[in-house]
C-alpha cells in the first residue's frame, strides 16, 4: 500500500492551497512526528485536575488543508465520485465489513493522490491512531496470504475509499470519511473549530497474526484487549460477578453499524466502585480509544468525560476470562459508548468502536450551529 513520503510535496500554488503535512509510512518508527502531537493522556492534567482545552481549530485547519489539496489533485471524474453535499444521506452510510462502497478508492489514485489521501486520514488521527489505521489496512495483505486463492473477499490494502462531504472550509460545515474493511474514520467540522469524530471504528483480522504468515505475532489492537483484560482480572470476586454480565460473548458489537446508537441502561460496575489502580486502568483504556484522535479533539472528549464525572462510567464484560477465548466488553458513560468484541475466527478477530449518543455525525454540533444562526 502506498503511504506518504516526506520529501516529495507537489506544488499547489496555483490552487491557493498549502500542502498538508505528510503523514508517516506504516513502517515509520514510532518516535517520529506527523505534524501533530501523539499523546498519552494519563499525565497531561493540570495541577487543578483539569487539562487545557481549546477549540479544535488546529485539527480542523489541517483537515481542510489536506482535503483541499487532495481534491485539487483529482480529475473532474474522480472529484465527482469522491464528493457529496454535506447533508447527503451517504454521510451516514457506514460499515466495517468488506462491501461495495462509494467514494474514491486508493486503488484508483496515482501516487500523489494517495499521498494526500493519507495526509487527510492522518489529519484526523494521532500518530498512534494513524499507525493503527494503516496497520489494519496492511492486515488485508496478511489475510490474502492466510486465505489463499480460495478467499471469498478481495483482500487489498488499497481497497479503502475517501469521500468528502461539502466544501472544505474554515466557516461552513463539511466532513470527510476514510473507510474500508475494519477502518471507518468519520469527521464533521462545524464553524471551522468544532469537530465530531464519531463513529470511529477499528478492527483487526487476525487479532494476532499466526505463525507461518507475514509478521507473526503482530497484534495491532493489543492495548484494547490487554487493558480490559487486566482490569477484569484485578477485580475481587464480588465486583467480577457483577462486571461479567454474561458467560457467553455476543457474536459482534451490539450496536453493529447502526446510524444512531440507543442509550440503554448501563450494565456492569461503576468506575466509582473501583480502587485507585483499577480506576487508572479503566481511564487508560478509555484514553486508548480517545487517543486515536488528534490531541485537541481527544482533549475535548476527555474534558467532557471529566465534567460528566468519570465515576459514572460503567464497565461490563461478557464471555471467557482466559486469553484466546471469545470475549466482549463495553464502556458506557453518560454521553458515549465503547464496544469491543473478539469472537469470530476462533476469537482472533476484533471489532471495536467509539460511539456518541448525541454527537455521532455531529448531530449535537449542527443543532447548536443552527440554533445560533437563527
């Protein structure tokens, strides 16, 4: 799969657009930078227990620059396929399985177009989040090797589609999506400084690359499993009995690819019932999901969680407690839902998603915007 390089920015002065920062190759060392901070949110609170939170204008600017440059490189025919009005129903037509999709796939882009498609994807993710996304894409080649010539689905690391909704702008609402098998990154920008980053879906098949395949032992979403497993293992018998809501894990995340996720009564145990180390583990797990996003976007989400009271977050587990067996967990706060499932292909196939009850697709931001303008 083609990934951006740092040394060959095409000139776009004729379009009045400055090139967006190039994103990193999937093989770039983790200590390099892609133009915005990678971050560990566990230590960035201020002395008063709060973090500095500003509007998300830095990421919004990067997204607009990357999207504008990408669109400027397309032919008229490609641009027609890649763009929709911001209020088009297609913006909420999402899924994480292999299927026919709208938008422009990487397979139909030249090298420069692919580079700036990756720059757009990178603009909506942290360095760590971007590394996970391109690694998930790379798992398609490993799946092709494992499944062989008899595979039922095309397995191509470039079979991911880019779609722009509306016109990239620092004042009007617009959005974008990069999506394919096991990656769905959906963004809406409102007023040039507020961002809706959900639904956000990452999956991994295989969850652990088996021996005999390329990159044996690779676990792209290892932290999403290990932190939750560490938390449930640390519970005493009384708490664990309430946290494990079912001895069998469901076959998939319960929210599936629904356009709106329902706010159900939370199940499991409250964070307020946990000990100090356990609560830190829970917040580390939440930070692993929020940390897929750029720092300003992630800080906005974490600030909201703090204001709502992190003690109200519920953790629930279903399935076996032993590694390698089918398992599921969910995290539910007043405004958000995280689901994780690993049951398919012999419990070696992860689905994970962050949803927002009111904020998916920017419903809450758009409502505020329209109210303020009327």
